[in-house]
């Protein structure tokens, strides 16, 4: 995942204990508003960010508490294409890709 996100210049953080600090750092560095940020998380320590940002997702095997507040629940488990599915939903929602360019692998 890290290699892919570097290639397309999307910040990717993993193994962070105090995730809200990273969110605040991203907001300060980019000037983005909370409602302009998408975030995917699967566990209880992701809930504080999910409650703050504009569009959230969780994998199918995410914690039930996270599923109850996420905007999107993937049809795939973590590590099995959930992030890709989440990104495709965002791109389609924002009309960055049209249906003719969308495919499933």
C-alpha cells in the first residue's frame, strides 16, 4: 500500500497511536477542511477521526462500532481490496472517472 500511495502522492499512515494529531497536521499543512478529507479505518481507535471528517469507510471485517458510524462499508475485508474499493467509490462520487473507465478486477 505504501508504494502505491507514494506513487500517486496520497498521504498514507500506518501504526500511528494518536491518529488525531496526524489529522490535525494534515489539515494545517494542506489547508483542507475536515469535511474535505476521506479516511478509512477499521478499529475503535479510528472512531474519533471518522466522526470528524467528511467521508469515511471501513472494511467488511471492521469493528461493528466503526461500521455503525462509517459512511461506506466495503464488501471486502482489510487486505483484500477494501481500500481500492473505497477509492473507487470516492472517484465515482466526485466524478473523477466515468463508468466507461471503471472496471472490476
